[in-house]
C-alpha cells in the first residue's frame, strides 16, 4: 500500500491557519451581512435568532451522529455475513440492492405503527436517518473489500496472520478509504433527508404538528409556513456554514488520511 495522489498538504503554521479560517471567515461574513441588512427598516424581517438556530442545528446533528453510529454498527456485520461464501454473497447482495432502492417514505407505515404509536418521535427520526445512511456504508465496504489485491490475502495466509491481528493489520487499513467514502456519502444523504425525518406529520395520515421534532429541518419548514423569512435565512446560512466547516475540518482530513491506504 502506497500513498496515492498528489494532494498538497499545508506545511507551515501560516498555511494551516490560513486554510483553516477560510470557511470560518465565510460563515462570519455571511452572518455579518445579515446583521447589517437587518439595520434597514425595509428589511426588518431579517432577524437573527442565533441561539435558536444553533440549538436546532445541534439537535439535528445529535440525531445524525446516533444514526451514523447505528448504521456503522449494522453495516460491518452485514458485510461480514455477505463475505461468508459464494452462496451468502448471491443471496445477500441482491437483498441489499433491493433495500437500498426502496424509498425511505415506504417505511412510514412501519414508523407510524411502531415508533409514533408509542410516542417515540426521536427514535422515528433516527430510524429514518439510519435507513438513509446504512446502505451507502454497506456497499462502500463491499467495494473496498473486493478491491483488495489477492496477493494481500495470500501473504497474510503465508505469514500466519489471522484473527484480531488480521482484522487490525490487513482488513481495517485496506477498507479505510472505502469506509470514509461511504461515511461521507451516508452523511450527505442524512443531511438531504433531515426535513423528512423531523417534519413527520407531513407524511403521516392525520398527522399533527405535535409529531414534529425540534431541529434545523423543522425550523426551515416551520419558518416558511409562518412567513418568518429571517429565521429561514438564518437557518440556511447556519446550515450551509456548519456543513462547510464539518466538511473542511472532518471529511477533507479523513479523505487525505485515507489516501495512504489506497492500492495503486
């Protein structure tokens, strides 16, 4: 396994600080612009309830984190099960493909009948996010395992590497790029589905607003319905800025880290 690609990494402290503050400066500039705009009488609609929007964002982020952990915990044994042999692969891979193709909305009767019937609204939202995430990780891991050269497995067998040492020294490094790629796709899908996950009553027969959850997705929908342009703009700015920061500080660094484990 060798380092793949020519990605440039900032070497000096100045470069690191400069690159780190580019997305942060963008967010601050957008917030400052909204605050300046709000000073004019004809734009008094642009208010900035920062603590309210921030609280909604972190409520959504918490649900996404829980859903991702669950998706990761389920994906690993599913992939391991599909690798048990040719028969398991022929049965499970088509099943995984079918499950991935089923829209999340198709599970709402189950969600309404199980989770919401007993008032587990947060669990319902997390389950929806989990469904949107898990198959991205599953198929990325499967692709990552299939991309491992057979020479690696042969060498491990020759040198008697097995068990925990085999998983830690061979499998985990080899699938790291695929795992990070699948995780990135899973989170992107999770962000796309947050409105569905948090504004539950819209998709449930005879649903009420009491079934909705406090989060950035519900804030976006409710602010549009109530004509609260300022809250909506604030939520959009905060959401875009926060996702940009997470992408820069988390995913870009993980993707760069994974490059050294890619096979050429």
